[in-house]
């Protein structure tokens, strides 16, 4: 089975900072990678699919890149409402597991 | 508008059985994959399994294979997650979620979650 790792596990940044989260797959998953945001106490929300396609309604400060085994989620200018845990997900081959998550908060 | 409405919170004892539900509306239920995700208290998202109601094709995580059963009743647009014998370690929030498109196994729509508490 494909394993997913994320780094860092948590980060603290200032409002307006550029934030980058990395996700790595243990095997080539092409671009079958999704990113989700889960705010505290809320339901997860799809941000990005196909590694770089922004879901409708998601602010343009979010972007995704990568293919194969290495992927990144970037928040170009961190906002207070971006405080959340971010998860990547492989959907190339079952089981379509999530990464362990990266918790983002404001410094 | 696509909606997934899950059944209410449950409190059960170890060894009891349970079936929770997820009713879809606003779309053709049989044409989209629907899956289940576990989130234990204070922990991350765990992918449990997924089913295509149109033909009952299903995939399970090895971690949950044999521990739970995913099913669906197309006639009432409802998916189910079932346990035959609960353990305390099954205490968690369970989300159902639907694929964004009819193909592709990532989740564009989520239910509100069902909290399952297993305690003696």
C-alpha cells in the first residue's frame, strides 16, 4: 500500500507569511493527490484535487503543485481564517489514505 | 444542492452492534462514490473505505477490512457503515463523504459527522 507523509507536522506563522506544506507518497501517484482543510471542530473541506486544481470557491492564495511522489500546498499570504489542519490524500490506488496532517496556526 | 445528512450520535457498549447512516440528496445517488472516514478524538483523518452504489463495487482500507461493513440502499439514497461488535477503540467521529465527480476517489462533499461513543 502507498504511504503518505507530511512535513512539518505543525507550524506557526505570521499573518501575511507564505506557508508551504509538503506531502510525499511512497510510490509514484502521478497527480492523483488531493488537499483538504479541516478547521477546529469543523468538517473537512476539499481545497485542491489533481495536485494543482483549485476547488471552486477556494481562495486563490491556496495553490498546489507536484507530481509523482512529491507535492506541496502553498498559502501565499496566511490569513487568520486559515488556522486549520491540512491533509493530503492519495487517490491513485486503494487504499486512498490521508497523510497525517499539518497543523497551521498564527504566531 | 448536494447534501449528505448523517444519523445522530450514538452511545453503545462494547460488543454491541451498530449501523449508522448517510442520506444523500440533490444528486443521482447511484452515480457517485461514497466513502467513510474515521477521526478519533484529537487525531487525524483515516480513510476506511468507499463504495459505488450503482454496482456495489467497494474498496476497504486493510486497517478496517473485516472490522466494518459499508453498504448502500439505492432506493432511499442512503449509505451505511456497520459494526457487528463494537470496541472501545471504535469511539470516534465518523464522516461520510461523496466523490466530487462520478469518477475520482477524492471527496468533494462531506456529511456533518456521526459521533460514536463506545463505553461500558
